[in-house]
C-alpha cells in the first residue's frame, strides 16, 4: 500500500486524540501531584481540537487505509456523541477525583485512549479495525473501573469486568474468524458481496452470527450477556459509570450497525430472529429487575440494559 496523504488527513481526529493522550502521559510524569488537574484541562483541549477537526472534515466521505477505515457522516455523528460524553466526564471528574483522593493524571489519559478506541470503532469498515478499536476502548475502561483502589467494590468490579470482557472478546473474535473462513475477507463490503445470493443458510454461518451476537451483546449489556453490568456500574467511579452508559455503548452500537447491516445484510434472515429474541429478553430483564433495586446505580444499570433492548429492536425493525 503506497503512502496516501488522505490517510493522514481523514484520520487526523484519531491522531490528535492518540497523540494528545501519549503527550499528556509523559507530561504527567513531571507534574507535581497537587497540579494534576492541569492534565484534565489539557485533555478537554485535546477533545475540543479533535471535535473542530472532525467538523472541518465533515462534508467528506472517504475510504482510507486500504478500505479498513471510513470517514463519513455516520462516523461523524457517533464521534460527536463520544466527544460530548468525554467532555462531560472530564468536567465532572475534576472535583470528583479530588474528593475520592484519586487525582491522578493518567485517569484523564485513559479517558482519551478510550475515546480514540470508540472513534476507531465508529469508522472501522473492516472486522480487524473494529476489533482493534474495541480492545483499545475496553482495556482503558477496565482500568478506569478499578481506579478507586481504596474502594473494595471498585476492585471487585474491575476484576469481574476484565474476566468476562476477555471471555466475550474471545467469543467475538471466534465469530469474526468464522466469517473470514467462510468469505475469505474481513472487509465489510467484500463480506456482503461474498454472501450475496446465498440461498441456503450454512450451519457455520449461523454459528458465526451467534458468536457475533454474543460478543457484541456483552459490549452493549444485552441479556443474557448482561451479568457484568450491575456490579460494574455499582463498583466503578460514578463518573466512569456515566461514561460507560453512553460512550462505549454507543460505540458498540455503531459497530453492530456496520457489521450486521452492511456486511451481513444479504443474510439478514439469519440474524434478525436471533437479535429480536435477544432484544425482547433484554427489555423484559432490564425493566422488571430494575423495579426491585434499592441501590440507585444498580437501578440505572438495569435501566441501561432495558434501553439496549429497545435499541436492538430498532435495528431489527428498521435497519
């Protein structure tokens, strides 16, 4: 693949966030502990600069990095959702982390790394780029979940999230490997071409769809893959709970729409029934169990689960 300047231009928002995170991580080493809030304000500046750059490029629709990455209106919409979530989280965290006694600069750096992973997920048009973005986001969120180390529930939540998250990532990756084995490609549009006109449903394709639904279902906390959400929402710092309920969930839905509508659209009958069943179970589970909760964060977790069910039903009904 020859060097193309458009690769740099249209991935500039991601480059700004990643470069900013790396620079702030090094800058954090020389800052006195009582001045760590400076990192928070610099992180805000990084997000705002990336948002401005995204806005300036927003009228373009371009495939870059050998069609593994796409800059279009769809990705721009989700990126602004991520920017708003990150900005609000950083603003809320400035005083919150001082009160909790965990005013560390790397906290804000990890938010930026999570943001970059979500941005890559929204723009990814290849199973590999989507997976890389997902793992960059997930690894950052795992650490942020257990950031309040003095709080036992935070450590417990982080351990549960890491173990179950690694398991779900393995399932998702196995589903992707089956898709690659069946079609010979990981590029979403090429997968759609390979599956076009397929009359009979191959058992291995159904199995791949089940693995993909399970893997993505964990990321959006859809039942019966939701078991991690109540404990993680309760144990994580309140600001990170708020961030998880918006950013990573929106990123997962951005990836789900690309994979299922664009790549697996020709075999929609193989996944619509499965996704509809998961959506109904998710709505019922989240709505009913939320009624008996006495902890506000647990109640919000189950409410978030129910909302994931509504969104999944929308994907099945409307594409």
